[in-house]
C-alpha cells in the first residue's frame, strides 16, 4: 500500500453554499429544532461528539467535512476538533472525528457532514477494492453518466484518494472529477463519434487523431460493428504509431462475431476472456504487441478479479456504476455532555490516538 494523504485540501476549494448550510437548509429538521430549543432556553451544553461507521473501509470526505465545520459553524475557533485523514484505513466503530465544544455552534452541521463522509468513503473504499483486484493495472473511473452531475467533483477526488492509497493509476473521465487535484478527464473515441461517421470506426479514428494533441494516448472503441478483431486490426493499420490502444465494450446482450463458432463452454456475451484473447492474439500476429487493450462494460471487483486470476491480457479496466453502489453510513453520537458520559451511547466512546488536531 502507498502512503496515505497527510495534507488537507483548503476549505475554499469545495465551493460550499455557506450561508444556506449555516441556516440549516441541508440539515435534518430535528437537528435545527434541537438547536433552536437550546438557544431559546439559553442552554449551551459543552459536548464531545464522536463520528464513526461500522465497516472496514478507507476514509473519504474528511477534508470536505472539516470545511463544512470550519466555514459553517458558529465560531469554529471555540471548537476542538481531531480527525483522521482522507485515505486512512478505518475499522468498525473506530472514531474518525471528535468535535468538542458548544453543541449549538455545530448542531446544524451533523447532517451534511455525515452525508459527505458516507458518500466519499463509499467511493474511496469501492475504488480501493477494484484497484487491488486489478493488481496494479490502471482503472478508469467511469460512473459520471450514472449519477447526478453535482456529485462528480467529490467522487472524482475520492477515487483519486483511493489511487494514492493503493499506489496504482486511476483516471477519471470528466474535468470536473479531476478539478480538486488539478488533473483532466481522459477518454477514448466513443461510439457516438463512430455513429456520426456513419458507423465507420476507421474514419472516426482518423479524424479524431487529426484533432488530438500529440501527447494524447489515443484509444479507440472497436466493438461498434460487433466485430472487434477485424475492427481492431483495421484501426491499428490506419493509425499506426498514433494508436495507443483499443477498447472493448461489447454489450452484455451481444456475442462478438469472432466467437460465433466457439460458443458452448463459456459465457459468450459481453466482454469475456475469450474475446480479449482473440483480439490480443490478432494484434500480436500483425506486429502490434505494443498496443494496449482496455475493457469496459459490466466490470466490477468480482469480474476484474476473475480476469486477473485467469491471466486475461487486459492492460486497463474501465469501471462505472459499480463504484457508486453500496453503503457506508456514518453516525454522529454525543458521548459526553458537560463532562459526563451519555448514559445511552457513552459506552461506544473511545479515544483514538490516530486522530490529529484540526487547526
């Protein structure tokens, strides 16, 4: 495992809707009601809140959660905050953050903080699992089309954190996903461009290469006509040294033409191990050993692990919706109030020596 991140992103990078957060617009109403009740009663209890979750996971969203606290709390300077870092490995019930201070200063921020940690930790953990399954091969993070555009920025950074954790390459497909670390989105010649050239993959690839900068790794989808072996060779012949690789993305409901005479003892649909072998062997036979093969379409941790165990000659994996599925929920509990342990949930309280003070 690579070294995890030990620096924090500045709060300003998250472009938070500070006034609306401070006003409680993103907060479950019961927290707003609780805060209003305390303020009316002129009661300002000093509490220790512990934030934790219940899985083995890799932490994501902590810098963003800290930004919410710093920019939207009432008098952050009066709070004492200790937290782990994005990318830290965490255990069930391990505290990832302690907040000590006047509860009315931050009661209205529990909902957005927990939601941020839940979403980003889910993404970071899912991507770590996929990267580990891929044995160091690059992963292209491709779920942008499967979720609302507003989640792209933080999700992309969560994927980047996972790459830093594992020490393996991770690419994202939109500039917004890459914006927090100064990267850019990457992409192949898509089906849409091929369709725009009347289904002629070679024509689309040539025009794309004429447009692309010299330093771009040009990768072309070769399954548009469901004849990936033939199309891969045609594209390789047409682009020569400009071609970096080909991408297989055959639909899970289709069987590539190269496999029509071999069905019977394996699942022939979609991107399967025999299709990849066919393309690899054909490219190598024509002297294109240097060309990479990227696969996508229905890939998740399980399918990647299967490919790796079988030694399927894949150079990179594109993974989409599976990386944003699942749950990794966080809880924020007040474990100490005015110096006294909370009777109901104080039993969960434990110090965590790994927590570092947030300034």
